[in-house]
């Protein structure tokens, strides 16, 4: 009997790497001459990052630093969903960055359909926030992994292939 090969498609990131990147951002904010007296705070909660500072210009600089540090730590920029800028007490501005994690049902169904339409001899099942891709051919699975790279650009979410077996 032929053996089935499989892998899981997930949308996830390494939280510890994100914590390390944000620590580096805080350190850089405290040391950079143009950001020293700006009273900038950076808070990480479960699904959000909150940035509060005294001007939109400073906010843009902090966001650029966050992107740079995330890239150096091999985190995808697609995990960040930037919400609109709010004006809070006094002259301060605040921005919330929502962290994208997991596949919702709608996107999982679309990705599943795209993979099945492209590669005929493949099975895709949705298991909560992951997709299980199965086939009797390793070559088909390799094609599916290549296809994921294109789908990542289409849906603007980070996708990883885990548990290849």
C-alpha cells in the first residue's frame, strides 16, 4: 500500500523573537539622538503592540525601526496590521498594531481551493487554524509549498509549511 506524505500550513510567528525585536527597538529609542526626549512608549500585549509618542514624525520613525528589527530577526512584516493613528491627551499620538496569527476559516477555504485547483492529486483538510495537505507524491507536496509562496502575496498573510512528513 502506498504511503501518504503530508505537511501543515500555518500562519504563525515566533513570539520570543518579536519580544527580542521590540526590546531592541526600545533600546534604540532610548539611545538615538532624534528620539531621546520624545516620551515614546512601546507596549506589547497578547495580540497588539501599542505605540504612544509626541508626534506623527516620531511615530513613523519608530515604525521604521520596528520593521527593521523584525526583518533582522527573520519575522515577516505581514504579521503587523497597522491600525489608524489616534490623537490622545494633549499632543500625543497613539497607534495600535494588531498581530496576525492563525488562519481564519474564510482564508483557509480559499487557500484550500487554490491548492486543489492547481494540483489535482492532492487532499487538503482544514483543522482549526491549520491546513493539512496530503498526497501520495512528494513532488506534489513540493509544488504545493511553492504555491504557498504565491498565495502568501495574494492574501497578505505569512504562511509556513510545518511538520513535513
